[in-house]
C-alpha cells in the first residue's frame, strides 16, 4: 500500500506560495521527518506542484517556511490561533518566532541541539484545528526567536 504523499505549502520570502508535494523522500512520511528533527537537503528543496509531473527546485535561501498541511484548500473562513493560551500540553520548547515579513507565531519544537546547528527546525503549531500539521521554519527567515517555556518528563 502506497503511503500518502506529503502535502506542503512553501512560503517564499517574497510572499509567493508554492503548493505541492514534498518530493525529497517519497519513502518517508511526516512522522519520520520530524523524528529526524531536520530536513536534509543541499541548497534546493524539491517540490512537486499539485498540477504538474515535474519537480520544482526551491532554493533554501528564498524560503520563509514549509507548511506541511492537511489540505491545499485549507479553511478560508477559519481564523487560526497562533498563540497558546497557557503552557502547551506537549513536551518540548515553547517558542515564539517573528518572521522578516512581520508574522509572529508560537509553537513547540523538540528540545535538542538540532534547532541550534541546523538551518531550520520543525514547529508544532498551537491550534489543533489548523490546516497546518507542522511547519519547518528556516532560521534565515526570522528576525526574532524567543523561548517562552519548556515541558519535559523526568
């Protein structure tokens, strides 16, 4: 049985969106990518647009973030919650990020050294009803990064 393809919306730093399928590793699913804690790519990230058979290489330095989504359509009438009302119930670092375009959001990321040494990191958004399952944030697209709290088990 074939695994479902990972739907992704690439938010470029110039404001453009590229909707397609994450084509880097067809054999891996989102959970295994997150467990790995980083995306391994050279300078380009291959995205297969939903309406095409060709792969479009997207330069990492032109990306704001990769949004791994449930559907390409989303819910236009839904106002996404971008901030936790209380300490997040899941383990990890509770962070607030500010993008160069002024967007501010919170999320939880895995508490490890990877988010420091890699070009980006996975964040779990605060809204379980959001169309976004996870976001891969490129550190080069940020102007601010704040740790708001930490939750771990001992």
